[in-house]
């Protein structure tokens, strides 16, 4: 049974290289028979966060925000493609993610991280793990780190080394397991507990 997967990419820099990794993920989703969409902040330039999507009355969200919501809401899982800026994630990625909350609940995410150097953006991935859990879409255990991203893919996302296809197969099999399991579980109510400092005193 195919899944609906949203790929959320975070860079708007002029010479961005990670978009090639995002296209590789998109191509792989489609090759595996899934419905997939790419949320690129250059194509969906949301303003800096003022009001979250849930804070608008139904039908009143700005057009651009509604277009992104139409991709976020039906998704069974999310693939987050992030570079590393100052040991954390790009500001455009944080801005896209922060516009939504309940729309992510009880769905899995998977982290693809990259860098121009040899570490593959894993420090940004550590930031993302905490953020994605707080958003309600905890990440799967595995990461997909991509060092030297500028050399790893062609513009259309074709990998320079066939090893990426093998790595992607294992990565997607894990994401698919969580996505199918949680899709079935979402048929049953699961409350989200909200602890407060007052309740802990």
C-alpha cells in the first residue's frame, strides 16, 4: 500500500546544494511507489512566523500557507532534509516547520542531513531530533548523512555513487515500517500529555 510522504527542505541560499539530495529523496519515494511532494521554501516562501496555521479560522489561512498545509496534513510521514548552519538547522527550515503542530502528531519523520565537509550535517540532525519530537513527529532511529553533498548528486538528484541507492533502500524500509504502524495506530485515540512546571512542583 503506497504512503503519502512530504519532503521538507530548508535552504534558500543562492548556491544551495542540498536541493539535489531532496530531489534524490523525492525520486526514491516515487520509485518505491509512494505519493511524494517536495516542500521547498523557495517555491513556498512563507513569511516569518506570525500566526500558526491552526490559529486561522477554517478557510481563512493565507493562500501560500494553505498550499503547504494541503501537503502537510494528508502526509503519513515526513522526510526532513537539512544542512548544518552553526551546529543547527537552517532558519528557513525552522520557519516552515514552526507554522504547523497538530498536523504532524503521531506521524514519523526521517532525517536526511548534509554538509559540504566530511561530517554530513550530523550536528544539525541532533538539533532536529529534539525539535521533531516536540512537534509530535519523532524521527526514526536511523539518519541519512551526506558528506560532501556538492559532489554526491547531479542536479536532478541522480547519485554519483550507486551506494546511495542501497543506503536509501534500508532508510526507506525503516521509515515505511514506522509509517505503516503509526497509520494503523492513528485509528485509536492517543492523548498528548502536556506537563507544566507548576505540576512538577
